């Protein structure tokens, strides 16, 4: 995530919001890559009998749905206020973000917006 100190003084509120969307996408893409890596190195399972492998397949589907949901939310955001609300909703409902990641992203958004308002 880009540090707030490195933000250009001419950065707009929408730039901060876009940076948050980008951070969320990067986190989900990294999770997707981790799951893909686990699946690709998994020993050959017995079809339908390997719970861990089936779990990885479910995780792969879940993260794909999260990315689709993120894309829809980010593209439907017409104003900064609307985008902030959609980010808040996404953070609150995502099953792919742990509590620490959610807090970090919320804090980044809040700090970035408050620096611009000064």
C-alpha cells in the first residue's frame, strides 16, 4: 500500500479511493495466486474423497466471486461518497479479508481522506 507521506499534495479524494480499490484488488489477487499455487502442488487427490483438495477448490471459487464483486462495486461507484460507502460495504461483507487487513485498509482510507481535507 502506498504510504500516505508519499501522496502527492495534488492528490484528490478519488485518487485515495482508487488506491484503496487497487489495494483490495491486490490483496485478493495475491490470495488467488496462493490458492492456485496450493492446488497446483497438491498431490493427486482421490476424486471426491479428499476434503483438503475440495476445500482449496471452494476457496478458489470464493476468491473468484470476491474479485467479481469487487469489480462491480468499484465500477458502479459514481461519486467519492458512493465509492466510500461501497468500500465500507465490501470490507464488512468480504470473507477473504482478515480483521487486520480490514482495519489497515479502513485506516488508510480515513487517513488519506483526512489529509486531503486539511
